[in-house]
C-alpha cells in the first residue's frame, strides 16, 4: 500500500504537469491520456489493496458477547474457520412448549414470567409467535417470546422455568393430588356414596404441587376419598373418619 501511495503521488504530479502542457499544446492528447491512464491504474490497484486489507479484519455482524477464541494470533484462517462464537444478548428470545390442551389460552402479546437456574430474579417475556403445528411426539405447541428489559445477566441457551398466567376460573373444582387414581383408560376418583366406594372416571386440567383440577366427572358437593386409595375396591364399604372441606 505504501509503495502504491508513493507511485500515486508521482503519477498525480505527472498528470498535473501534463494537463498544463496540454492546455498550451506542449504535448499531444495521446501523451496526456497515457499519463492519466497510469494515474487511474494506480488508483485502481490501491482500491484492490484496500479491499484485501479490509478482508483481514474480522468484524462481527452485530453487537454481542464473545465466547472462547478458537485460534491464536498469527494463525492462518479461511472463511470456513470458526474464530469464536458471538451471541446477541440485547434481544434474547425465549422458546418453550405448552400442552395442546392449553393452546386456546395462549395468544400473541401475552406476557409470561420465567426464571433461570442460579438466580431468583423473575424475568418477563412477551409472546409474539407460535409454531404452526403440534409436535407429534410430545403433543405440545412450541411458543416463542421476546425477553423484556435488561438481559445482561442471562446466558443464551440456558434452561428457563416458565410460568403462564391464564384467565381465572372461579368455578374450577380442585381435589388433592393423591385422590386421583391413574388407570389404563384415564384417571378416576373414588366417591363416597351411601357408605360405599364408587369409582368415577374424571378428566383433569391444571395442577400444582398439591392439587389437581377436575374438569369433568365431579360436581360441587361430592365427597371423595383421599386416604386408603390403593386398598379400596369398587362397592367396598367405607367408613369416614374425617371430612375435610
């Protein structure tokens, strides 16, 4: 580059001199064109060198956080070599799945809360897209949300525990988790009717650590067994020791 720049300075001086001579007809037009051509050729060579130098500088396509370096200073690299991994931490996305029975409860613009391991801080994200189909293997819908607020403490690729808030159902019936009996065909609870155990098929919905929502198969006022479940048989006589409401 320095060599070409020196040649450019001389070629520029020669072109200026030739231009003045051409004005007084001291040289022919052909001689001036040769001088101008030499100047333009040097300028073109400089542009080529600038491009080659620019290609030796590795520039990230966006701002972010760099990971470990995979090469050492002085190493020869090709376009196929991975120098380092960069992650954009200013605009993180959150991917999570929900069971297909909750598909109607999720919509674009909805806010979700989530936490990550190693921190008790609660982050929020806004849903902006969902997959077009339910997964065949897990019968779940993939949802994508954009994280709100500062994300400098989040590490891309980390697992998140997502908490969704659905519309409240004041008429929901919840029963203790231990009262629901899994069967081959579904789930059952044991009703107390007339001093006997009556097995009733139920459908369940939301759950937490201690309770399960029953969406079908029970009505308000039913009495169900919460203890002695595994030893109770259909139509067996039952004596109630304690009723919990």
